[in-house]
């Protein structure tokens, strides 16, 4: 898509991680999100696509760089080295410049709060506070040490601890409320206390809420269901507060990076690969991917990324160049036939090869196969013994096609975007 930009504008953006367009539209119609409903009526409100693989760090990297994964070179929350060591990509792994870097280079003020894939925080001429996967709020998580004092005053926290939700939903509700309350206080403080041409605040709590409490959206009369609706009302009030403070000073943008739906099964792709004869591993979960045995031909990483274990890249790879294409076609065909044995439902909505899914200069580390799962089948990558289809504490999963974009009337160029990367490119074209 080609965007034509007019006069440069200031933008305030709110990123509601994982907030589905379909849910927002329903709750607006029910009168539960009055501020979002009013803003949607005054501007533009639409459904957009996420990225593949559909995971938050990749999606927000696409927004920040304005390009797709093949052009910035990160494909998941965790990656494998050739020796099967697992590592977590961070901001230093991005091969394309972010909008924060471009603004800084031009001497333009900005505030970026909590956006994933911004750790470690680069030393830029603006306020940047890292989001996930920042391990703690310290000098590595901020663009300058001075901002730490303001964050300590507002008692800002980077994220809730998802492990709490596995142990106690009561404690999880308390964490969500506390972290969001402090995030709101910090956003309002920085919004009025710092100069900016672009202000963007990311809210991770919506994603955390949906992962562990999505099921309660269908139980609005229950205590848990009421908590979920009350929490989303708080988010709506927060959006209204931000909109009121920037009225006529800047254009407002509210977006999500992917959608959500009910999770039926955590679906173990590596166990499926082993069942099909393409993967073997030692029974040693503590060794993680080091347990993959020589002779294996494919391995999967979350979410739904399959790598062929080729000789030229992997230390114990056995797949030659001639064999690789035929093997890939064989796995793709089998994935397209994969169904749940009881429901008969397809596990994969789409199965694509690297060339079909990615374009750019950094596709050499892209997965050979990427899966867009069918709704309800959350793709995981356990290596140990167990079932292909499991149920645990998670009740919600990411979706590719139901992200949300809401803009003011003055952001018509941004409203033309059809996917997360295009939103980022249009925002950059508007503020730079």
C-alpha cells in the first residue's frame, strides 16, 4: 500500500495488546466501552491483520519499523542457535531502524512507554521505557537515567508476572489492577510533563487478561466475568482520559497488535513431528532443545514455526539441499491434513513456506514452514512425552486476522492501513 502524507502531525497512540476488533465492537454495542465507541464514531474504526508468526514481540517490531519480519529479521519470542541453544531476541537483533531512532536522529521529541522489543533501551534523544522482555526496571530499561526517578514516583511496573495466574487468579486480578493503575498514572504524568511529537503507550495487561481469563467473557454474571468487564471498563476510561488531555493538540490512535479467541487445545507440534518420524529427542526435558537427537529432520518453535535441520546450518543437521524441498512439501501436506481425532477439526488454517510468508533481506533465519493455526488450536513446542492436544490454565490464544485500529478523523492516511506494519509506516510518514 502506498500512503500519501500531507501536513506533519503530532500523534498520541495507545497500544492495547491483543485487543480483538470483534470484542471491542461487541462491547461498544453493549455500551460497555463508551469512550471507544464515541471515538470510533468520530473517526475511523476497522479490523486489521497482525503478522506471521502472530506473537507480540514480532508484531510490535513490525509496527516500530514499519516493515514485515523478513525486513527486520526476528520471527519469535525465542530462537535457536545452530548448536540448539535457545535465546531471546531483543532490540539489538532488529535489522531495521525503529521510529524512535528515526525521530531521535532528526532531533524530534518522543515518548515510548512499555512497547515490546525495545530492551535494552537505546540511548536516544527522547523518553523510551522498555517493555517485554525487559527483566527489570533499571538503567538498561530506559533511554536516560533521569527518567527512572519519575517512574519510581509513579511506582511504574513493566509487566505483571504471568506465573501468578497459574497459581491463583485472585492474586492475578490484584496484579493486573495494580500494574494497570500505575501504568495509567505514569502515562498521564509523562503526557503532560514531557515534550513529544509522538507519544505511544503500550498496555500489556489486556493480553495477559485474555490469555488467562478469556473464558469468563462468556460468563458475565460470574465474579470472574464481572472482573474482566470491569477491567475493560477501566481501560476504556483510561483511553477517554488520554483523549481528553490531547484534544485539539494531537491526533489519537488506538490499536492492537493481534486478536484473540477461545483456546480449545494447546497443540504440541514437536510431538506431532516425532509421531510422523521427522523428529527424535532424548527424554531429558531439562536439556531443552539440546535433547534433539542426530538424524532428526525438523523441529518446531512457538508459534507454529518449523525449521528443517539442514546440514549447512545446524550442527547436527542431516537434511541436504536436494532433500530439503521434497521434505518441506511432505510436511506441509501432512500439516494441511492434520485434524483433531475427536472433533475432526483442522488444526491449521494456513500452512505456508518461507517464500510464501516472508520477503526481505533477512529471511535466511526465517522458519522453513509457518503455520497460522485454526481458532482454538494454540501451537506449542514441548519436546517431552505427552499428548498432542492438552488443556492447561490458558483459555485464550492469539489470532492473525482480528486486530483493531481506531484513529481520529485527522489520521485518514493511517486509517488506510490494513496490517500492523502498515500502521507503523503510516504513523512514521505522518509524524516525521
